[in-house]
């Protein structure tokens, strides 16, 4: 069981302005689960996109089962036996499970009419290989993310794929669903297939992978058997420096002063079907964490506070004063700022460069006699390069081609540009690498130390535990509990979240 | 991302695709002009002809500036041709009622501005697509123009007004001066004012724009109003040239305008674009119209040629915007 299934040699890929892959080699062995790790921008997704035919390498070779493959399109690669499952999931929501599995390979009768009868049975066959009870005639739209992922894997099976690449498959899954996914991966392995597993979550690498390859800045740093590796070693390869693994629980606030007034008080927030009579307080200089599973209503709550959603009922008091917030503009004027969960669709302007992105909320102060002054903008933005360590340090760099971590820092810079007193951060480290995460944590702590209040929504328990002074747990649109820094543990939070 | 990369040369020289497109179109324009000049044995290049081209292009440019604003926000306006006719009819009737011509011009611009205010409000607040709404307005406005005028041109007999369409300031036709001023102001607003930046923001990512504190409805409505003013003005210039308000003026004009804008590099999706681009695009379309006419090419073939150029322009637009991988 040690034959090489995929061999990528000396792959080089240049994009405008950046060398994404520099002489990278990668080998996949039959029946192994091979983790591909690295910081954002390291080149992992790019490497796999070249394998799956989305991009073409500038130089270097790819062979599959000993035969060199060249300039194939994605369809051809799929037929060859290599399937890729993306983080964003490539299913047609308006079609049912079976139709999705057979998309592009629909069976037709002699009269070229779609043959629908057998596809449900066939689909069931593939789903049962994964021990899944999903109904093939169910509309994909109705399935959970975890179930949609299973449909994607079934699709890969229908192509008799020997190689399945999974790009950040667990980012939207609960703990339980992740466990189920790992069962499936073990099954695939038992069937003699190979899995490439791209993930930021190093704990998962140790749980499921046989081999791990680390990329950094477009270069292949090393490949080792997972059982010969330690967490610290992988991190060091990824980042090039030592990182503390666990954070001490640091509440950044001193004892709350007696009778201190809440900076923000939210009362009885209700939004039909989404939020149910939510109330809480936020004190100056504290980091308030919001925990809960996907769908608990945290993002909706924050969007409502920020004026992006209207509510049926509820009041906001800032420093005791009743405040009307009906739009993000109102929120910003009242000293709030927010970084959204999904930066590409909600916060970042891909048609703008760094400077234009950062200043957009604060343009009033970038003007000289009424007109925008580029020098003033540049000066303003340059400050953030140092405090947030944004790369590249070029104000005119287009946001489109930046790595996820740096894009996130640009979004944070934008939210800080208006000098808010309250900063709402919704999943601020989603999709960014260990190194950048540490930087963002440092930024958050520094902001709190400087007296700002931060509301942190996060699905990563270690993150929320190490940063928050208090943690509010939400479940199905309601607040189910509040824990102080000392009382909070992962188990207690999980217990309240489900 | 490799920051300290030795490939610093490639990293810095990110060629702006927008500039590349403008350069490409400019070259194409020069080549086209050369071809027409040779084919028409020099008639194309004759100063009188160039003046004619300049005058025709002026109207496209004036309207084009407004529509560029609209398209940068990710919307579109298909009704500008009908508005052109409506403006002319409105103006002519005001003058007939005895309103001094300058005031009548201002009233026309305001009237169109108000009309577009309504259109913009419907689009923004009701969240209807601009494509459908302005498509409806195309018919409605044309209908109003025709019924108000009884289907016949409304003549304007006013010598001083005639200057606006046919007069000169020195050697330069007045319409060209008007277009030039509008262009400079338009480009300046786009690049140097907060309003202009917000326009790009709304087109680039409307949700992000809203989250950043921009009143996206206000921006959307404003670009339509601006377009209304400019179209009203262009309608007056045209009426000046025709000595009348014509209910059938501007048929098919929206195609010329949109083609000019897209050729000039403004993306149909919004978020990108410039006035200079619209100017070059308008010259391209104007040159094609004029050149083919001089060469005696039948109108039907002209339409086909124009259509193909638009098609090519959109292809090139997609091709240069995608990162080639």
C-alpha cells in the first residue's frame, strides 16, 4: 500500500504581484490521509487548485499514478479520479441530492430525455458507502452544511475518485459532525482512497492525518509522519517561530469597580424567529465573549445592535442614555464599530485597495477643503501597517489579491478608523492562520487595555476562553447563561450551547 | 504572501488593468480613425467632419457622464434615449409658453432630475432592479413625449437659444464646451469627493458599503438625479441643434451611451470605471457612426457593425478583468 498516487514536482506559480508557489513538491501515497498545513497565503489552496485543474502551473510536473498529466480542465481531472471539496461547497441548492451527485453525468434515454428513475437508487448506493441516511430526493437547500458536505463526498465517490481533496472541511461543522466526517475519512481510507486534508486546526491533523506537509510563503518546508511530529514542531515550521500553544486565561480587566455603569445596555431584543428577548450589559474596557453553536443567533444579534437588521422590540442604552440605532451609520456615529463574520461579502471592498478600504468609514476626516486628500489618507492608513502588521505595507495594494489574514486585518483597521469605544468582532480569526491569529489576539487585548470594550463572537472555544472577561452563551436565539472568566470551561460552555 | 521577496520588481509593477484597457481602446481608436481616413480619401479627417463628430459625441458624453455614475453603482439606465426626447419636448413647450430660454433650460434639467429622483427612489427603496424599472421608463417616457407633442416636432423660434446647439466659443462648438466642462466636473467628483468614493463603494460591495456607514439608498438615488440633470441638459443641446423638440429623438441612443461606457472600461457589475474612459468610448462609437456614414454604408450594416463592436468591447472587458491563470 505504498504506491505513489499523485506526484507534484517543482511546481511554480506566479500571480500578478506575488509568487504563490516556489518550487513546491508534494507526494500523495495510496490509502493515506495527508494533511496540508500552512498559514494563509502559504499556497495550500493554490497547490490543490493546480492539481484539480482550476489553475495551471507555470512550471513543474504533475503525475497521477505514474502518468504525467498536463493542461487538464477541471472536468477532465474529475473523470481522472481526483475530486475536490471546497469550503464554500459547490452544490446547486435548487436541485435534490441525487441530481447534484449526477450533475454533469445525467443519464439520458434513447430520446435524449433525462432519465430520473434510477438516479435516486444509485445515489442511495453512494450515500450508504458513507453510512449516511440522507434522502436522495431531498432538496439540497434543506440540508445542513455537514449533510451537504456528505453529498459532495458521495459525488466524489460516484466519479470513482481515488483522490479526494478537502479544503477546510470542518470550518462550519460542530464537534459531533466533525467526528462523523472523520469516520467517513477513515472509511475512504479503508477503501484504498487517498485524502488530502487542508486545515488550520492542528488538533485535527493529529486526530486524522497520517502525514503532514507544511508550506510557508509558497515554499515547501517539510513533510513528516504525524506520529513523529509534535504540535510545537508543526507550528514552528508553519510560522518560523515559537508560539505559545495555550493562552493563560487572561482577564484583562481589574476587578470591576463597585457600581460601575454599563457602557452598553441591550434590553429585550426580539426579532421574529431569530432572537428572543435578549438582554445584556457591557462594561468599559472588558472583552465580552459570545459563545454558542452555528445558528444560535449571535451574528443576528450583533447585526441588529449595529443597525443592519430591524427588530420587533428592544432598546439600546449607551452610558445610560436611550439611543436610537437604525442604521450602521447611526451605530458608527455613536461609537460602535463592527467586523463582520464573512469579510468577503460583508466588509471588504474587493474593487478597492488597502487605503480606500480602511478610510471608507472615516472619509470626512480625510478631506482638505472638501476634497479627498490622498496624502492624508496614506498617512492615516500607514499607522495601521505597524499596529496591525499588515502585509504588504503598500497603501495602494489591491485588496483582492491579499491573503485572508491580511484582508481581515484591513477590515479591522477599517473598524478602528472611526475610533470607536465599542468594537463588535464576529469570528475575527475565521480562515486565518496561527501567526495572524496571535497578532489579532494581541490587538484585541491591547484595545481592551486601552479602555475599549470588545464584544467577541467566536466559535473557537480556546479563543473565547483565553480572551474573554465574561462569556455569554446563546442557544436557539436566547441567552442561556453567563459565565465569568474563572468559572468558564469548555465543557460548561458546550453543555449550555446544545 | 512573500513580503521580503527578491521578486520585488514583479511585485511593485502591478499593471493597472483599467489603464491597460484605456490604452488599448485609445490605440484602437487611432487605428480606426486611420482606416476611415484612408477609406474616405481624407474626408474623415476634414475639420468640418471632425467638428460634426465632436458635436455628436458631445451629447453622448453629457449623458454618458450621468450614466457612468449610475453604472459604477452597479445599476443601469435604459431610458436615456426617451428622456432625451422628453427633455426636448419639455423645453420647447416651456419656450412656447414664453419662458425665457435660459430659465427653460434650467427647468428642463430640474424636471428630469425630479423624474429620475422618483425612478431612483423606486429602485432603491423597493429594491427593484434598475434594468427592469428603466426598461419600463423607456416606454413610458417615450409615450409621454409622443402624446404631449402629438407625434410632431415642437419648433423653437429663438435665435439666442440656437447658440446652445449651433454656436461657437471661438473655434470650439458650444456643445463641446458644455461636454468638456461636464466631463471635468464629473471626473473630479468621482475621484476627489466623498460622494464619488461612496459611488465606487456601493458598486463594489453594497453590503459592505452599508456596514461602513454609507447611506446606500441616498447614493443610488443621487446618481439617478445627476443623470437626470445631465440628460435634461443634453436634451436641450440636442433641441438646439434640431431647432425643435423632437419626440422621436434619441431612439437607440441608450445603446450608444452604454457601449461608450463599457468600451471605456466601466464594469457592468459596478465598482470600476472612469469618466475619461467614457470619453474615449464615446469617441469610438462616434467615429464608427460617422465613418460608416461618410463611406456610404447603409444604415442596416451600420447597426450590425455597432452591435459587433459592443460585443467585442464586452468580451475585452471580461478578458482584461479576469486574472489570467
